[in-house]
C-alpha cells in the first residue's frame, strides 16, 4: 500500500489561503485515485475533493466548490489541495487518502479509500 504524509496545515484568518500537500511513497502513484477528506471535532470524516489517476477528472464537495482546487503531480508523486477564501467552518483535520483503482470514477466515501495519512490541522479564525 502507498504511504501518505500531509503537510501545510496551520492557523489562518478567514479569507486567507492555504495549500496542503501530500507526499506519497511505496506504490505506483499513477494507479491511485487520490482524495482529501476532513474531520471536525465531533463530526464524521467528510469528502472534500478527489482526483483521478491521470488528473483529468476532479470531484469536489459542494461546500468547497469554487474555493478549493485539487491537483496532482505524477512526476513528483504528490497531490495538493489549494484552499482559498477560507471560512471558519473549514476548520478541521485534513487527511490525504488513496485507493488503488484504475477507473475514472472518484469515490466520495471514506470507507472506499484504504490508505490514509496522519492528518494535518487547519484552523481558520473568524
């Protein structure tokens, strides 16, 4: 299974931007659909964004559409999440996730992903 390590979290103010990055190792990166999830205290882990193996297909939660952008660099084995116009409700631990799948359909539920990073905290103050 691929190993994932997130970075880039922090404390920002509402309206600011933040870029998360996920470095991967131990697998053939181009065989994995990649996703970002988040989990706020007392809430379930929720889908944020996903990207197909080639990067040609993207998926977003409605709550972040137009503000967040997911991208991947198949040469560097990384996937990023650019977060703009951050809101207090974006505060959560953000997780990078991967699933070995050679289709273009991007899973949106956490139980469909089988590799996870340790998470990185994003706190947005209002």
